[in-house]
């Protein structure tokens, strides 16, 4: 429930949740570590300021081959409207990605779906976003793949439904834009560094 208002908890909670069927003492220690972190950051909050421009902006990222147990990647996104985030996700990908480009492209696909849904929601709330939604990504290859619908040998194995990104880019609904990794807002959701020394819980 805390992840509803705390995007910095999405990654560690997602990792611990993978072991709910057969938890061990190590997983309990991980959960207690998260609760201690929450106790020390109870004054952290999302601040929505009045008078800011209501512009929908997203960030997408993925850690290729991040899980040592099954070699799956974790991807996710954040979307901000005005001064703070309004939607975020951190989730392990359902299949193994064969390259960092594929992992990032899959993350961009999920972020694109969320961007389209948010634009529909804002339209129902009489706040229609006519301009393309910018989604920042730190992988140039995945951006070029979205702009070029031609399949090449290294990427032809990517599932067809991920071409959804290409369709939305060409329709002008979203724009994928490069941002260096160290400036990526979403990086904290796929990296355990916000909570130092949290075990990987991969055993």
C-alpha cells in the first residue's frame, strides 16, 4: 500500500513480493529493512504546487539482466504532471531480454501504453493534452528502433505487439527523447540505491 504514494519503494517492494509464496528469514529481514527506511523518511512527500504548467512528461528505464536468479530485466516508468509524479511502476519483465536494447524497448512499450491511458483520463477530466507526450529514455538504440519500423536481424525476435511504440511515435502521440542515465528520474525505481545495503533476496 505504501507504493501508492511512495515511488521510491516500488523497486524493493517488487523484489520482496516475488518471494511471498515461500519466504525465508532473509526475505523477512529485507521487509524489515524497508520498514526501517520508511520510518526514517516519514516526512518525504509528493508536493503538487499550484500555478505549475500541466504538462505530461514520462521517464522510462530498464536494468538489463538485472536478476541473477532468472536473468530477467526490471523495467518501469514515472509520469509527472506539473510539479510531481502522478503514476509510476517497477516490474520484472515476463521474458528474458537478449540485449539492453530489447530490455529498454520493452520498458518504453509499457510506458507508452501508460501515456496513452493517462491522456485519455485527462481528456475525460477536461484537461486534454494535444501535444505529444515526451518519454525520456537513456538508450539511443531503442529510440532509433521505435523511429524505424524495419526489423533488423538483432531485433527481429522482439514480440510484434511491441510495435505499438512505433505506431504511437508515428501518429505523434508520444515522443521518445534521449536523456543521460545519471539524469534519468526513473533510475531510482530499478536500482536499490535509495535503500542502501538492501539484500538482493535472490536466494
